[in-house]
């Protein structure tokens, strides 16, 4: 009797690859955590273990390239619970934005002291593979960029364009304390320029990795938002019940995004930094600005991101202040424009921007109904793929396109070279999706510790039934299985 050559054989699935425009009936053989053979009719005797895929769609494991594990709850807790939520959504790679300052570890100082603590806390706790994008908050951090790349495999960095003079949750006069930077430091356009120069210098220092070293920007303009917040707070039309999300959107107007995109783009041109990621574009004006800048600066490789929250929610959401996020949830016409842009291929990937903010922190009871007193951000990684498949299918979006924007595109940009496709030699990361399973979102069914969701009550027509991480079943029928198996993603990976 011959020894089986495969560790696992998944029979009877419809393989969704990120390229082309067809879905293939196939089997998937896995060995040593990687895809070993993808073909129809693979003999069951060739595998040690056989799993019936029940004719489900087999998507590449989702790369949720925008999460915030550890922002509102300790990382030691979030790493466990929120990666479980990720597995529920078919996510197998979680890339988390992290920085010094208030929230996260609530510490300032150099990354050479800060980041090892992040890695130590994370180890052995994530149920999915994980990595971090880091934000240079002061001049010391800029000098550390080469070491962060070479020693720690951090290939992506971030600028929060509004942080210098506008708070995380609204207008603020205490930003220096929030950012935990020295008296001689300023978090402003000049600092952003110096970050770009630092990232570009690192790309030149590491030419073999340069293609996958990039800078991401949260594009909103502090001065515009501060002025408009004052106007909105005085506008009686926004004081009526149920107007919270509309008021918050108006206080951070769409042209604030567009203007920030223009500034970021020109600075990228000035500093000769070609790899720019424009995060969570939320409005027609933001996307149009991004497209204009791509025409003006064709030598800049702009990537454009959208979140599942901005695709599924609008200012009339019953979630009210529970849906407060930056940039804000927008009016329906912006949502429709985002879908049109996504379907036209003008947006490169879809993410969750998952930031677990528990109810008692999100909005204290005595402030219910007050959008200004709510914290910004909410979770949603567990609904990323099922919501996109549900709503995308209704709008005529192809499965292969969905795989590109949830897996392949972010994997390629962020240096995950073994992720994003169902092909021989890639990590055996899979999400098995039933595309005809109607269900209603309820926070109580999520492993997240958030306790609520702005998506509550939305009816979806597709559901992730099983998730595999490097060939191991980690999620099955509503339950996360086994101990955390997530590995740190030292990027760019081989």
C-alpha cells in the first residue's frame, strides 16, 4: 500500500481564483500547509484526510489589510477575540495599523523599544496570520524605518493626516498629549513630507524589496473639519433625533477628504515616493480626487481602498452613533458612487477597518444619542467576505473580482507573496462560502467582544461556512476551532 502524498484533500468545491472570470469545479490537495494540487477528480487514496467541500465556493483566504487590534482593548485580549471574528469572516491574514501614543500600548518613545513588546504580546494569540503597519509619529521613528524593514519585516507605514490638530473623535486642543510626542516635534505636513522621504530612502536602500514597501494615508484635513464641526454644532437642522450620522458626515465634509488626497499626492510626487495607498475612501469627492491625481501623477502607483462599512451603511442607519467612524458613514449617493467605482475597477481592495470598541467605551449610557460623545470606529471583519459576496452578487460583481479585492491585491501590495491565490506553492488559506445561505447579522453570534454591531439586522445571502489557515480548519459552522495558529508575517514574505 502506497503512503498518501497529501495531508488533506478537499473534494467538491468551486474554486474562485483572483484572475480570469470563471469558477472551476475542482478538488484541492494540501501538503505541508501549502496547496499541492488543484484539479478535478483527485483520488481520495492520495490523501491522509479527506474533507467534503459540499460544492461551496472556495475563495482564497481573505487578507484583511486594515484592522486595529489593540486600539480600545488590550492587545493581549484583542489578539485572541478579534482574530476569532476574523476567522468567522473568512479572513486568514490580519494586517493591523499600530502606533505609539494614546490607545494601543499607551506609550511613546522609539519603536526599537515599543515594537518588540507588540510582537511579544501578539505571539501565540492570533487565530489567523498577522502583521502590523506602523506609523512614524516623530523624527526618531523616521530614522528607524530601515531597521523596521530589515529586522522586523514591517514593509508598510502610515500617516494620519488630521491628527496634528484634530482629535480622533472630534475637535481637540490636546493633540500633543494624545500623540505623545516631544515639544520640539510637530505632526504636520512637513512631518508627512519627511516620512515620505524616509520611506523612499528605505526603498532605495532595499531595492529588492522596494516594490512592496509602501505608505498609507488617512486622508482628511484637520483645518476644514475643525471649522465645519463648529458650523454643524450650531446648525439646528442637525439637532433633531436621528440626525447624528448626518451631522458627523457634515462635520467632516467630503471635500476635506478630496483636499487631503490632493496634498498627499503632491507630496508623494515631490518626494519621488511611488507606492501610495489611499485608505478607506468614503465619498464621491474622495474617489474622484484620487482618480484625478492618478492622471496628474501617472508615475505614482496609487492604490485605493474602501471598507465594507462604507459600502453597506449610510447616514440613515438605525445604528446611529454606534456607526461613528473616520471618515464618516456617508449619504446614500456616496455609497452608490463607491459601488460604481468598485465595479469599474477603480478601487483596489475592500477591508473592514475593524476596531473593536465595546459598548461601554463607544458611548456611555448617559450620552446615548449624542454623536459627538461617541468614540470612532467599530468592528466588522467577520462580515467582510459574506457582505461583499451578498451585496456584490446582487450588483453583478463577479466572484473572481471579489477574490482580487479581498485577497490578491492587498497581498501583492503589502508583501504577502504566499497569500491571495489558490495555486500550487501558496499557503493553503481558504474560505468556503455558501453563496445561497440567507442569514441575519446578530452581534451575539460573533466571537468579537464588542457586544454590538452597526450591521445588526442586515440580511445577507452568503455565509462563510469554513475557514482553513495553512491547511488547518480553524472555523466551522459558527465556531472557531482549536488553539491560536496565527504566525507573524515578516514582510515581504518569500
